[in-house]
């Protein structure tokens, strides 16, 4: 019996994530921890299944071990399907040899055979380093309603930040008449979110042409989108108004974590209508000691807290001993913060040890830099990791 899928999602998860520095030394960016009990890739995977898209190709390349292990058979996201489900797609040896993914477009081009297995009418392209909740089914509905060849999800950004994005200029009906990748003088504030829906046949046509162009960067933003626009294809912007954060830098990752705190957080993960799925191990309840002080923080199962935690996110199996103070920080799983230590305005990666009376980070009023402690670091008793203070000129 012939079977097909209306839409297949392709999730680009192979980037090196160099702007996350130590956090991605041994881990692909989408596998970086977020929100005390999630990883970044949980969000696009959750969005797919909540949107009725049950076939997802995850294109990996850089340091994929943790990511591959985390995704597994896709069961936590209801993506363990006999036909479809989640599939890990690393670069592979073909008839013409093996080749690393050269760019976002080339990564999809190398996996056209995977897409063809499901004979979809539409292909959804996603990035693996964004935090957001989005119903892709609504975007697909608009794509079909507009009889579009390509639909690009856009979000309004401040004009002063627009030069960091691919910027769309649109007509009243939402059709795109101009696209510029990181323009020096932007004439619009509609920024591409890196989320695209293509008609499959049209996509394959442009990917093949792009692959045969030796001058191309093989990138959607630099090559495919501008070429389609120049050729007069039907291209539409899909406006998105919810929370969306590109967590490709240390500061943006810290900010996105902080957006989860408070009685009315900027980004709410407790919405029962859009449950965020993740692969979480069963942990015992938190232990909060008599000496513990906790203010405006998220404390995950399996933690032992005897010190002070203020405005912070504490992942599973973290121990914070008596007299230790954690403030404005993200502490990832398995970390030990010993007696008398101070951690401020920092991200501490998994399984680190912060020694007795050590000092990590500085108050955010005195520095613009988030301090990062890499996974497995052992900071000896009394040692310090303090960033340079921000000068008045820098402020």
C-alpha cells in the first residue's frame, strides 16, 4: 500500500556553535541544557509533534554523540514511528564519495533521498538553536492558502537590531518583494526566524541548481531565498508574535533562561496546552535543608540545597552546600558547589566542582560578561574566576 506524508520537517542541528564557546566543546549546540530540565532541541521537536508533523530528519555533524544519544528512538516526543518518526541524518558515504555539509542548503540537498521516501508535498526547514513554541500547522495552512512556493516565518525586531538578521520587505498581502541578509541599513523590521516551508518540487529544483553552482555558499539565506525571489517565485512572510529567542550566544542563552523565572515569566513552560517534551531521567524529590534560602528560582528534582539560591536555575543532581551562594546563574546537572563558594552571573556546565570559598563570576552591574565554567571543571578551594569589570565607556 502506497503511503506518503503531507509535510516532512528537516531540523538543522549540525552547527559548531562556536559562539557558545566552552558549552559546545564536546556537545552539539542543540544538545546544550536549557531551563534546568530541557535541552534546546526539545523545543523544535515538541513543536513538530504538537503541530501534527510526525516525520523529522535531524541533520547532525559537529560533536553529535550527546545529541544522538539524547534523541534515541524519539519516544519522549512521540516520534518513535514505524513509518516516519525521528531520523538522525549525519553526512554519509555515497556513490560520489563522502562530504561534510557545506551549508544549510547543501545539508538538505544531501538528504533529498530521505525526503523522497515520504513523497511529501511540503518540506519544513527548522533550526536547532531557537527557543520558542510555535504551531507549524498554522504556518502550513497559510502557505497553502497563499498558493506559495516558499513561506518564511518572520518576527518583528527593533530597528537597531535588524542588521543582525535576514530582513524581509513585504506587500500588504504578505508577499515578499525584497530580502536582505544582515543589511547595514535595513528598511524593514521583519526578521527571518530561519523557519521555512517549501513546496517540495520547487525546493528540489533550487537545491539542485545551487549544488551545481561552484560559486554558491550553499546557504538558504545567502543563496536559495534571494535566487527564488529574483526569479519571481511566490514567496510570503508568515508573522509570528510569540516568544522566540536565538540562543546562539552565551548572553542570549543566559537571558532566555532568566526569562523562565518569576510568577509571570516572559516565557511560560507550564502551559498545559503546549507541553514541552523532553528525555528526563527519574529523579528523587529535591532536598531543601534547614539552612537553605531560595528566592525566585527553579529547583529541579534530585537537587540537594543547603545554601542560598537567588534568581537562578538549578538542574538535576546539583548539590549546593551550606554557606554557598548562587545568584543570577544557570547551574547544569551533576554540579557540586561546596561550602562558602559564591557563583554570580554565571553558567556552570554539567558535572563541575566549585571548591570551598571559591568565587565564580561578578555581579552583572559590574561586568557585561557572563562567566562560563565548562563541563567537568574542578575549581580548587579558594580559587576565583572573575571577569573584567565593565568600564564607564563600555557602559
